[in-house]
């Protein structure tokens, strides 16, 4: 499982021109689920996301997490994060989880964030979405569930 986390001052996601999720300060999380990922991976990555200290404290140091700034997360499923581009010019997505598994783990990740006190807005799994954001910093961090090893 991979999460591309962008610290944002605001972000929103739309489907067919209709805004379905919107946050102010917090994280835009692009979440990719691999075929070997498990519920344990989703819980681990959600914990790492919630505890990630990349917001400035009173001295301007990246020292605060989402809950400490009363921030929120906008989580968008993105299977293209699992693209294999080693051969040819067309990416392969054989490592991405099938939709049935990916949707379950995507929802579990969102639920785990909520249980940790992070308000969560979501995209629509499998839909063609338009994501808008203002990256604050810019700060972009990549987390992987397999970092535990």
C-alpha cells in the first residue's frame, strides 16, 4: 500500500462536475492498494498518516500532526500509484489490487483515520475524478505499508 500525502491549505474532489469531498487545512492522500496488501497494512498506514508531523509549530518547525492542527484528510483511491514502468512505454498495473480488495482496504484505511480523530472526506472509488488542491509548502511525503520490515 502506498500513500502520497500532500500537505494542503485546501483540497476538493469532484465527480461529473459535482464536488463530493472538500477540506481546508490537512492532507490530500492519494492511496494505492497492491494485490498483496492486507487489513494490517491499511491500519498501519493510517496510523503512520495520522501521526505524521509535517505541520509547522510556533517556531516554524515541522512538528505537528493532523489532530494537533484540527486538520482533515481528503482520501482519493489511485491505482496508478502501483504502475510498473520498467518495460516499454505503457505502464503495467499487474501489482495493483483487484477492485474488490482495493475498495475494502481503501474504506478500512479511511475508517482507521477516523478512529484516530481525523475527519475524513473521500473520493468515489473507481470513478473518474477531478482533484484540486493547494499544496502548502509545498510538502509531499510518500508512505509505504511495507516500511515496517
